[in-house]
C-alpha cells in the first residue's frame, strides 16, 4: 500500500462510478485532501453510497463536503436513530435487514487512517456521516503535486 495526498472530490467521484448508483446525484461542495491509501479510502465512500441507494433508491442524492478537520457525506435517507448509531459502526447491523456490513468496514478503514467516523442527523433530517482526523492534509498541500508534471497541473476554477 502507498500513502499519498488524495483529493476527497476525486475519491468521492471515483467511488460514485463504482457504486452502481443508478440515477442518483453526487454533489461535492468543496474538496479537501487526505493522506492515505487510495484503494482503501475508496471503500468507505462506496459503502456509504451503496447504503444510500439501498435505503433511498437509485435516484438518491448524496452530498460530500468539508467539515472542520475532515469531511462529511450526507444522503437523502432518513437519519439513523441515535440509540443505534454506535452499534451500526461496530456490528453487522442494518435498519433495513440487509446485513449492514458496510458501516463496520467504513469505521475500520477510517480508524486505520487515524480518523474517526461519526453518524449525525443533517439539518435536513437526512443521514450524515462525518469523518474527522483521517490524516487530513495541510491546506496548502495540493493533491496533484506528487503526480502532475508542470504542463499537467490543473487550473483552479472559480
């Protein structure tokens, strides 16, 4: 495994393409960078996206964006009841009877990267997952520095 600086936007869009999300929509509000193994860090996004499709249907809407010290993933499914949030991250549990293996895998991968996953209710009442402390890259670090040659350096859009 190799550790590199990765744009959350790139991870989210890559996982979205792999997660069989049907007619769903993904919006990435802003991107931050995390340090980690790309192959491993795609999995939490894929699991969260697949859960959204299972719970909301193929036309689900998912939003990814920054929070202090990390990023969030919000989908348009009902929030997870507070009484079982911690259990859903630890155990093979699902509110829909589908086995729920996705969230313990999300927790294990995020914790292996030094982070902490948390389940919250979004202001809209939708399900919100926050990942903080996962080896967040310094703001000045560009996720493109190590791989782009000068002529391949992306330009920023306003």
